[in-house]
């Protein structure tokens, strides 16, 4: 039986999960996979688990210099010193398994370069969607497809917040506070609620799916902190829910990438993805629509993905690397930025309740070529009315121009919300 | 670049899809996978596609004797002659990729035996869930998990029928007729609507997930032909939908396997799996809940799965085989049959509208230890009332005894429906 000696860098939540799974399943893995997994060395700032002293090491060199260690698991998070250690390990010919989305999104080419030099493997299933086996599916199950689109719920914190706002009719601030108390949101929630975390993951996911390196600078990003319970209620009245979606679309060589709150129909499979669950909904040339759902975070689910990489790498006779077509001049993606994409919009305006106001507003939209699918009046008071429009697919830039004009119109008291939609 | 010479057996729907995908994506696959796929020979009773004459062969021997052919794709369906050809190909040292659930469910050990003898590969991703990459996920992504349960919608025809009955309030017979006209159901729909197709797939899926060979004889099977629009409406009133589920549960060494109509909450991720889509919802020790959704049939989705096997097999340096623990005395599953399992039930009775009738019926249920969660009276007429019960989890055998007693009671006009529930 093949013995695999492993080093773990960073024994936080995910690292501890990995340790636990290996300890609990060693016999089962040996029986099923014919692999003896052995955690030989651990480098960590602190140890919450009871770890035998002889496994603890004080510096990375101890791991790099150990010829027995074949696989290094990086579960430190953050960019440094993770990046330096990972590259050193690859240079030392050790296969690296990482869960570090921020590091990969930022330094992928450099890391793969190091891996290729020594023929070591670099695996990162856990970096997107936690326990959901999405990257392997793109590599080993959907190879015969040209992928056209991705719609992904890949941040558990924001999905939890939006789910609670929807099911309990609560305000954003109240739910965020609850989520922080329950440990579902960080004390500084910016990385989650403003869409940075989803952006890192989308960069990795879309790069894999489209075989083109798509760095984070190419991604439009907007968080959920401006979403109100009022808009969630109106969305529901129209048969929609609001989710923070990471969206990637490809049409020939045009690629658009965006992370923002999105209204989707209640009947869409993504609509039933609740609480902190994640899901990735994709469309491919042969497979059609396909969706992967599961826990996007947590010690054991993420550990499950890390272990899947460890076992996969141990069975592989030749590691493979990314097929970024643009680095090989196969295609040069032309990116669609904010100015170019098209989607239906939900627009909520607070208007003065005077004759002719609706005509003024709709004329303005018509002038920009924005067609209205549906309009309802909500909460009309004596001198003020809330009007909600759903539009047909319109150009983002035309909607932004119309909104900018609305803000100057005396009959418009407030542009309450502008939310993109997908069907 | 590695060249892979392929033979296709059977050019029906799936075989044609495979042919089309290879022809359309040859360059992309060569670029991304560094594999040159070449369809060298095709054996088929008829050819709906325009196939070059030199590729057509008249008998299997032509393929078996060709040393260039490395991979044989079996898309004939049915048991014979598929089984004989597959075993001959494996004996000839050729890797076989099959989409044939009926053959695999029935002759899996014999087929794997033949593969092991020559070291050839045997792959069958397309046999369960069409384009959904579920078997590979169990092999290569969830290896570190002990799988506890599977709830699967793996028959598109029945899901289409139940979706239409739900959304349009139509009767089973009318929707079946429509489905037959649209080509979603066969002229003889028995294999689908009576759950045979789902049973074959569950046998393969659960065997993989639990690492124990679980033949079809171990599976309880019940179809959807007795489901009425009335029960679908009542289910909806309670917040449930009715789906034909393939269920597998494992608790230590106890395994239960069943295919039957099941009420699940409208908020469950499986509830939004509509029309002919399939989905497999599972729970594992590390990953927790995970779901895979997509097209369970059709030329291109199933072809996508076949191609994924072809490319995977071409990259593999050593083929691996099933790890059926019971064939290795690792565990001997103790099967839970109808007599043993427990679940909540939906029971609809038509009762005479006389004083004390509800007391009589509920006393009977209480005597068998069946506790009632909820009861509603529907459509009460002058002399007759429809009563619907939802029970707490109860033993199947106790419910069957109670139902048998109801049928003898003079106040019970009819036992309208008994439907199992899952949460």
C-alpha cells in the first residue's frame, strides 16, 4: 500500500477539519483507496487540537527539507506567508493542496509556473464552493463542453443574510448583527457583504470554466448592504427572490464577469438555495443546465474537498495544469464591462404623487430605449407614491443614464433601488 | 499527442450524441486535453447520421480484432447483445464506456471481473443521471466521506408528469398522453412510470455510494400511476410537493433502498427540480448535504457523460474498480425491507360523515403507535368527508396494518392514498 506523508500549514478551522477527517477515516481510506495517509508535520501559529509534539515544527524549512513529505496542505489563508511557502514547497517538488482563494485569484500564474518547473501538482478544489466538487467536475466531467454561463451563490454569509431578510422580513442591519453573534459573519464583514470573497472565487471558477485567465480586475463587484426588506418584499410580489450572484457569461470570445445582488424567479433551482448553502448553476454546450449545491464553508465540508485533492493527487501519475487559452493565444477574451452587458432591471422610484408623473418617467426610459415589462404602484400616500418597474433586457449603460437623469427630475423624490435580474 | 481510436456500438439517441460531440469538439479536446479522439469503427443496426462508409462494420469481431481500438463505447441499451459484446471487448483488453443502466445493474460483478482480468477500464458515468457527473463525484471528490443518505430524482419522465400535474392541475392519464405525444414518455411507459428505470439507477448509485453491491432485488419499488391531482393539491396545501424519489439510507451496517412517490417540503432543494430534470441529493459524513442537478437524459447531456469517461480513461495510467465492501467481507449490509423502515406518512381517507367517525379512525392509528402531526378535513359533503392525516415518523408495517384495518371499517368508504414523506 502506498504511503503518503503529509504536512499541514495552518491549523485553523479548515486545517483542523482536514486533520480530523484524516484521523477519523484513515482505515476507510486505506481500504477503499489503497492509500495510507500520514500527517507527518504541522506548522501553525497555534494548536487548538491535541497534536502529538513530534508533529509540530517551528518553520517551513523543516517541511521543505523532509524528502518523505510528498503533499503539503496549505490552509493558512491570506496572501503572505502562504504564497511564499506554497511556491517554496512546489520548488521543492512537493504537491500542494490549497484552500486559499485570495492567494490563487491573485497569484495563480506564478504558482502554476513553480509547479510546472518541478512537475509537482497544484490542487485547489476547496478554494471555490467549500465541499462542492465543482472544479474537479469542470476538469474531469465536463471536458467535452464549451461552457457558456455560470450563475453562482458562492458566499455563504451573504446568502444567510438575504435568506433571513426574506423569511423573517427583517432589515439588513439587524440580520447582519445576528449573523455576527452566531459566527456566520466576521466582526468586519466587508470581504463577504461587499462581494470580495465571491469575486475571488468567481475569478478562479470562470478561469477554469472558460479556459482563460480572468483576474479579479475584470470583475464588476457590488455588495448587498444597500438591499432593503422593502425590495425583497416587492421582488417576492413579482415571484422573485434576491441573491448575491457571481455571474460569468461567454458568447464566442466575449466574456462578462460580475458579482452583484440579482433578482431570480422563485422557481429557479438557485432560489431554493437557502441559509449559508452555496450552489453553482452552469450551462454547457453538451450537458445543458447543470447545478452543484452544498456547504460552501466550514471545517468538515472544506476539509472534504481538501482530502479529495490529496487522494486524487496521490493516485495521479502525471499532474495536469490549467489550460488558459489566452496565455496560449488560443483565444483572447474580449471583456464585457459595465458599459456593454444587457439584462432586465428592477427599478424602484419614489415619486411625487402629481398628475403626469408616470408619463414623464416612462418617457425618459423610452428615450434611452428601455422597454417596460411591468409596473406596479406601491404604498401610495397623499403626496408620494412608490413605483416599481421591471424592464425588458436593457443595456446597463442606458439604465445608468436614465437613473442619473431621474435624480435630476423634480418629480423624483428618490431612486430607491436598481437591481439587476436574470431568468 | 496521444491518439485514441474509438469504436461505437449502437448509434441510437445516445450514440449519435456521442458521435456529434466528438465531431464538433475534436479541436477543442485536442487543445485542452492533448488527446486526438478518432471514431474508427461503428457497429449499428441502422444509421440516422451521415457516417463515412469505411467506419461502418458488420460485426463485433471486426472491432475486437482491431488492435488500434483502445476504447469501445456501448450505447446499444438492453441486456443482449450488449452484455456479450462488452465482456468480449474487455476480454480483448479494450476499455469500455457504457451508458447501459439495465445491463450494469444486472451484470455488474461479471463485467468488472472481465475488466480486471485484462486490466481494461470499465466506465459508466452516463448510466445514472445522464449528464450529471454523480458517479465520478463519488469516486474522485467525496472519497473521504462515509455517505449516509441519497434522495434522488433520477427518472425524467415521471418528474415531467408530476411537474405538469402540479403546475396545471391535470390528471395523470391526461399528462401521460401529452408526454407520449411529445416524446417524453414511451408508448409503453411501464419502465418509467412504475419505477423500474429509477430502480436500476438506484442500484448502481447506492452501490457506489455505500461501497456495497446492492442488486435490484433489494429495492422496494412503487410507481406514480396511482397519484391523483387531488393528492398533489392537498400536498401543496400542506407546503409539500410529490416527487418520485429513489431513496437509499445507511445507518451503520443497515441499508434501506426504495423507489416510490414521496412528499417533500416545497422549500427542499429537490422541490425546484422540475420537468424532465434530474437531481441527486446526498448527505455525507464530512461534506454534509450536497446536491447535483442536470439533464438526466437526451443525446447531448448523456453524450457529455460518455465523453467525460472516454477522456478520463485516456488520461488514466491505471484503471480502478469498484470497492464493494461486502464482496471483501468489510461489511455485510443488513437490509431494511418494507417491514423495517420508518417515515412520516400522508394518509387520505374518505369517511362517512357521522358522529364519532374521526375518533374511531384515530383510535385505530393510536393502537398501532402511529402519532398524528396534523389533520385537515376537505370537501365535506352531506354524507361523506375527505380527511387527510400527516403522521409523525411511523413504521411502514404499522401503517400497512392500520390501512388494512381501515378497509374493513364500515365508516371508511375508501383509503384514498398512502404516500410516504421525507423532510
